[in-house]
C-alpha cells in the first residue's frame, strides 16, 4: 500500500497544552509556557512520522498528549476517526492497547525490582489477555522477536546492557500487538553502533507487524533512516512538515535549515 493512499490511523487536531512556570517569593509569580500551540498531525497506517525539534520544542509533550498521558487544554486526538476524548474509561482502556510507547531511557523506564518476564507481560495482565501460561509463552516469543532469549524472563534489568534494555522496552510495547507505537527518543541514550541495531530492529518489526510509528527525536541523522514524513517543531508550534526527503533537499524555514546544518558532516 502506498503511503499517500494509506488511511489515517492517528490524528491530532489543534492540540493546545500550557504549563505554568512558577517563580518569585513563595512561587507566587508565574509565566505560562505554551508547550503545544494548536498542533495538528496525521499518521498514516504502516508509515513512520518523525517529530523533530530541539529540547523544549514540545515534541515529547505532543507524544504524551497523543497517548492521553497528559491532559491538554483544547483540541482532539482521533484513533481511526474516533475521538479519544469522547471515550469512557473502558473505551479508552481498550484503545490504549493499540497505542503503546517506547521510552527514551532504557535504564529509568524499567522497574529494577521486576523480572523481565513481569515487565514485558504486565500489559497482558492489565488487559486480561490469555491465561497465565499463554501470557508467559507470548512474552517469551516477543523476547525472541526482539533479539533476546526466552530464558531472559527470569532475569532483572541490571543484568542487561543499554541496548538490550531498550529491546526489553520494545518487547513490552509490542507484546500487546498495538497498531501505533510512539517512540520517544528511543535511541538517544545509546551508543551510535547500538543505535543502528535498534533502528534496524524497529524497521523490521514495523514491516513484520504492520506497525505505524510516531518517532520523536532531536537527532536528524536518524530521521532519514526511519521516517517517511516529518514535522519540525519549535516553541510548541509546527514550523514545517512534509516528506522527509523533500524537507532534507529543500527546507523552507530558517529553523529547519539550522537543524540540518547542525548534523555532523553537513556543510
């Protein structure tokens, strides 16, 4: 299916999110930070949309608002055309099974007191999918799909390298067989050689499981390798969007040109 003809699986319409930053004596003074300023995006089925920008641009806030992890002032998020804002608690829980996230820090995002089998299988327990034996079998299969061993279910996170921990995080997100995965800076905490391995894994799993990705990153070096389309954010606003190659070849905004020039090896 060509990306241009693919149906939209996830859409954000005019999202607005504000934060108050307190200052002064006793925190009585404050300024309002517009983390998202009427942001709209569309994610096509089976494709990858990269959301890029510097720290503080609003890209991670967007990720969490899309997944309903953060409330927002106004706007809407649609999954297959259905407003997530209009779902009741049971409906939102069902939708969340299909909307998963891979976090940035593979060291902080895994509970050190839980075994890997418990971490990866937690979602299956929450959503009551299968018997205990079936859940364990699915966890083992998922670990093998991300390049780990079925025997790793018995181990703890500290027994793994950073790259292996991120594979555990990916297994946790994918064990529920979601349609959409938000990858929030998933390789930024890893060595360059390990980054390449994780990106290749994500691409292979996308093809195998027919996944749609929103890929949050500040590193434009990885965007060409992973994404079909991209949006560029600055101070809570989208300043440019379109096909990745088109933006790389002919960026319209000075801000985007600056980001591209900052890529190591670029003139």
